[in-house]
């Protein structure tokens, strides 16, 4: 499964990333939700050299965050550069599909 189309648009006041998948399914993600779900070690929790775990929370993400660039990573994911300067996460296609919040995917 891989993206056939990727669009960034504004729906109301919210920036939205829309992906049409090779199986015909369309996933729509609000930029804030996707940024808040960044899979990088810094956002998900990473132990420091003294054993303290560092992680970002949704409270650390600005509500007005938008994607500035979206690049493919091999044949398995996307790297998103966000307006807050963050660009460490690689969103695999499997991970993106699991984040889809449509009624079909929530079943």
C-alpha cells in the first residue's frame, strides 16, 4: 500500500493533508493531529544519557502548525517539515494508515 495522491489544503480553519492510497481509500489528516503524532524518538520519548526520558506532548505543538514540505523516504514513508521547524519524524505508510480516523478505519 502506498500513496497515489497527496494534497495539502485548508478545510475551514484547519490545514488538512489528504492521501489517496493505492487500495482506493482516502485518508484525511489535520496537520495538528499529524504533527502531534510524530513518530520520532524525541516526540515519543527518548532516554537521555542520565536515564531521564525526554518527550514532547500535544501541549508542545502549536495549534496553527502546518506542513512546509513533504518528501518521500524510500518506498515506505514520508518526512514532513513542519512550520515549527520540526522535521525528525518519518511517517511510514503503515503508521499513517493506522492514524486514519475515518469511520471505516476506526472499525
